[in-house]
C-alpha cells in the first residue's frame, strides 16, 4: 500500500538481539498488516519515520510519552488513542501495590458460618478444648450423629472426647513460640504508642525520628491508620511441597479425614512428601492459629491468602475459587478501602467500554476523592495523557494488532537466532505477510 493511503496505524516497540537496542513496528489498523519497521525507538527517529506517512490521522499506542511526543511533532492534528489493555493493567498494578502494603501476609477475618466456626475451634483447640466443645454440644441436645456431621469426626473419635473425665480438664500451657510472638507484639505496640504520644504533643516526624532512632518511614508506619503490631508475615507458610495443597489439607483436616487418607489422596495428585511432613505442617498451622486467636480475644478466625483478593482485580468473584462472597463481605467490613478499590477498578473497566468520555472524568473525580497514594500516581499519568485516554473511551481502536505483530516478529527473530541483519528481519516480517 502506498504511504499516502495509510490513514490509521498502531505502533509498538520490540527488543532486538543486543541489549538496549529496540525497534518500532507500525501496523495498519484497516488491513491489520505490518506497514513498516525501524531499528530505533528514539523520539527523533520515530518522528522522522512518521513524517514519511503524510496522511496519518489516527495513531493507537501504549502510554509511552516518547511515542506521544514523536507523534505530536510529526502529525499535530492526528488523534492519538491510548491502549485500553495497558490502562487497565496499570490500574490493576497500582491497586495490587495498595493490597501488598495493606496485607503483607494472610488476611484474618471472623469465620463466616457457624459450622466453620465450630470446625475452626476444633481444629485450633487441644484435646481438652475439643472435649469441652463436644460436651457442650451434647448438653445442648445435639445427637451424636449431628455432632459428627457438624465437626467432621467419626463416632469413635466423638465417644473418645465424651469419655474425657471432667477432673482432668485444664487449660493448656502456651507454647514457647506463642510467648515469643506475644512479647514481640507487645514490644512493637509500646514503640507505636511512644511515637503516637510524641506526635500528639506536637513533635514533627523528623523530630520523632531523631529522638527515637526510628527511621522516618517507620515513624510514618506507626502513625498510619492501618498499622497493626502483629507481624503480617506471621502465619504465612514458606513455599514447599505442601504449599499447592495447603487449602485442601486444611479442609480435609476440618472434615476429620485421617493423615493416612490425606497422604494417599495427595500422592495421587503428585505430592512427593511424607505423611510426617503433613503432620508437622498441621501442627505448625494449629499453633499459629492458636497464637493469632489469643491476640484477637479468642474469636475464631479464618485466613484468606492475599493472592485471591488480588485476582479479583482481574476476574469476577465467580471465577476466583479461593474466596467466597461471605468472606469478601467480611473483608469489606474490616477494610472498607478494599471495597472502594475493587469497585473503582470494576467501574474503570466499564467506563472504557462505555463510549462515553464524560464518565471517565467523573470516575477520576471519585478516585481522586479517595486520596490513595498509588491511585493518585495513576491519575497523574491519566491527566498527562488525557486526550489519548478520552479517545480510547470514545473509539474502538486498540493496540492489540501491534502487540500481536510484535509476537510474530519475536518468533521470526528467534528463528533467525541473531545471525541476520535488521533489514532481513524487516523483509521477512513484511514480505512474509503476502503468504498468509
């Protein structure tokens, strides 16, 4: 196609064989074919290259300010369209950063059902505490079969709990690791209270930092509304052979399945560890659950991995298996900011599909009102490229063609294995389209 006939294009960059070397590809939005390629992405080179195509009136691109400046210099009247995929990706990454800061480990919430509460108490309690619960349920008029179904144990195990003599029931001693954890929490709480006292008495953050020896960031963290003296990494299991089966093992133990049966089922799914490893894993998990509950006044807690919350930024709740609607509602109740951010991300996706640019401006006002640092950074990027973003809402063009073409270029480049010149790569990519 003649250069004078090309009106609408999308451009993107791609890496070449040597470090710090990049190329730029131009794809025709009408024919969906590669128009041209250059061995650079520098603003001046891209500007001179675009000037060779005098009739370009629409250019789709990512958020690169380098390309934005080159397009403006070459074709001041051309409509620039920011890519919607990159916009959503950037917002989701900012929201992920907020969640990473808010939840450094697992998220603890009150159990979301009575059955789950009872099973969690059975799971975290020692033998005596389990016996007490079983006896309470029995005195409340529950039949043995009902109790077995409720707490997930066999009739034989239930009878063993019922036969525990009342005179041997005593409070279990706290583990050494639990005492260490409580001491660490208390020490951190005292430090935070000291910083808060100084701040309320008019001391600046810099003065507090100098006086206490804490870093400036630590002082800000202690004064944050979301600060908790409990180490968020406490209770987070290290990656290991059991990590892919963690939720499954927990659920099977809550249902009263024996370790031998659990080990057999996991072996069928590819687990290579031993039965003793599962016992050790569960022993540590029980101790962690007890320690955490001692800090939450003994209220039964269930714990949700942060990764399931992050996946909600990309997928609807129905497609995320690790979290339920009730659990999500409990998180919203404890952390209203999470609900606000998830709602903003969902609304932003809807705005990009709406064909109504005025909705974007309203969304930006709502996000700005939330006043979250990471979101403010995203909004700053939108404002610096607002015309292109508004065009992305109004028009159906996207940078998907360029992204797909870059994938083809990478395949051809790797087949060449770095043995050929850029001119040959360009010829293979452009001329090869006539064979498709």
